[in-house]
C-alpha cells in the first residue's frame, strides 16, 4: 500500500510539471545510455585484456618450449629467459615449469618464483586441443588465482615426453580490469552530471517564454495589463496571438452584454414610472396595490441587473477596487444614519485590493451593514482578515457582527433566500441578504451567517483579491 502511494505521488509529481517531466525523462535516458556505454566499453576492455594476457602466456610458453630439451643421459636441461622479474619473485603468481611425463626422464625444472606445486586437472576434465595444448584456471602457492597454459611435447631423441606449463597471475588482470572499469564509470558519471546539468539549463531556458506567458496572463488577471505583450518565439507567438484574440472577443461580449442590460433597464424605467404614478393617482387600496407591485417589480429588476453586471464582471481582466476606501465611505454613511449605534470599524491596510467593481463591493457591504444596524441594540463591529493560504485563488474576508437578537442556526439558510423576511415588523423587502448571496456567488466567493460573540448575528463574506 505504501509503495503504491509513493509511486502514485511520484507519477503525479512528474506529470504536474512539463519542465520536470522533460528533465526527468531526458535524464533517465541519458543515464541509461551512459550505463550501456560504460558496460560495452568495460566488456570490450576485458575482452582485449584477456586476449593480450593469453597472448603473453602463450608467447612465454613457446619460449620455454624452445629453451628446454633433454640431454643424452635423459635429463631435462635449459635455462629459459623470459625477461620478466616476476618469474624470479617467490609466490608472485607468475611461474613456469617443465615436468617429465615419462619415467625415463630427468628431474623437473621450474622458475625461482614457484615454491610449491600447482595441481592440474585430468585430461578428461580439460582435454588437450589438436596442438596438444590446453589452458585452465588454478590456485597458485601464494593463494593467487592463476591461469595456466600447458603443452605436452616430445623431448630428446628417444621419445621422452615432458609437460611444459606457464602460469600468469589472473588476480592482477582482474585488478587492472576493475580499476579501468571504475575509472570509466567515474569519468562517465562526471560527463553524465555535466550533460544533465547542461540539459536542465537548456530545457529551463527553452521553457522561459512559457513562464513569461504565465506572468503576462497573471498581469492581465490582476488588471495591470490588457493584452499579452512582448517578443515570443515562433512556436509560442501563435499561442499569444490566439490568446489576445480570445481576450478581445471576451471583452467585446462583455461590453455587448452590458449595453444590452443597460438598454433593458432604460427601456423599462419609463413604463414603471408611469405605472407607479398611475397607481398613486388612482389612490385607495387598488392604487396602493398597483404602486406596491410596481415598486416590487422595480426592486426585482434592480436586483437582476446587478446580478447580470456581476456575472459579466466575474473573472474579468481589469477591475480592481481598494477595500479600505470603499469601506471608509460605507462607515461614514452608516455612522451618520445611525448615531445611536456604537460602530467599531477595524479597516484593512491600503494594499488590500478586491478583484471586482467598487459598486458591487459597496452593494455587498451596504446590505450587510444596513441589516446589522437595523437589528443591533448598541454595537456593530466590522473588520477584515486573510484566510489561511490555499491552493485556490487569493481571498479575503469581511466580517460584520452586531449585538442584536441574532437568528437560530437552522434559520440562517432561510434568511438569505430572496424576499424571505424572518420578522415582518421591521421595514424592508427581504432582498438584501439574497442580493449579497448572488453577488458573492458570481465572484466565486462564500457567504455564511454565524452566531456572534457579541450575542447577535455574525455575517462573513469571502471575496477574491489581487496583489496590490
């Protein structure tokens, strides 16, 4: 289970970033290629070294064969000169010997380095070839692994047979091969590290235009730019042109929608005013009913116009509203309208920017502050805070609390429904919290009601922000 989770995490990490993905796979194949190259070079070097080692032993064997013979009294005689001091050093792993095979031949001859016997396998285990030669691996007197080249030949005129053997220290050969392999892997490792570093630099440098595109898009989202500007490589220039075309088309759609919404509002304004005037002129219960319904229609129209404007502005590319300035205006108005209520306003720093229009922010805060002032007994508190960092868009919170009666938790959802009034004794249309809910949702934020520590209602609004 743990291995499966680790593999899933690694795969997710590799596939999340294009740069990591390209670097990982290119580095992987570079390492595989270097390991294969090192293995091939090592195998070739071993093959060449073994062939050279065997050639030296075979040449020494021929030298010994040519230097040793049998005398008339059937004794082995000769003094091979192999021009190698290792044949003179005891237990060096380099030896030669000439041993009689037939009984009528004199004592054996051997090099000064050979201080003991070297066992020989039977001809069944290692047979002679057509040239009466064979070679095998044995353990020498010094504990070295040695390779033996052996030949049985006739010496003398009477058919006596002698066994000629030349032995080389195979441990030295393995040490030389191992040292070479370590050097090869070391040099290729340094070369591979340099190659991977250059590869990483080349990939990151090649992907830098994408980082510039990302930054340019972030600037557009933040409202500091309107288009993707700059010089891009040919492969990315087409993407930048298409993105700019999409931005222009989106802006045209938004402007056309806003004009249509404005035209609708303008075309309905005069008929609604006429209906309300006629209702007042009629008078009585019927006139009051006509006037009330026309007013309700006007309020509904204003509500949906505001919602349509917010929907058109959501995720726009240019709107930025300083939160502190907008809240200061609302605080001044509410303080003048409600002098009997103590207002504790903890305004944010000047660098807090709302990612939307000022009218929408004031609409949200105005409805919440009006609701708090209406129900508060003596005190209203307003402050802002930044939620803990998340992977989503940057957000900020506006929190408004009062010391009024509050509402039960189960009625909080009812309070935000359009036209729903929990207390009919207070003036209002019941649209304020519903408008706040719609506007906040259009900006991708959150709105919820809680119990305040002051005893009344706590309204929390979470809205997107941009960097100053």
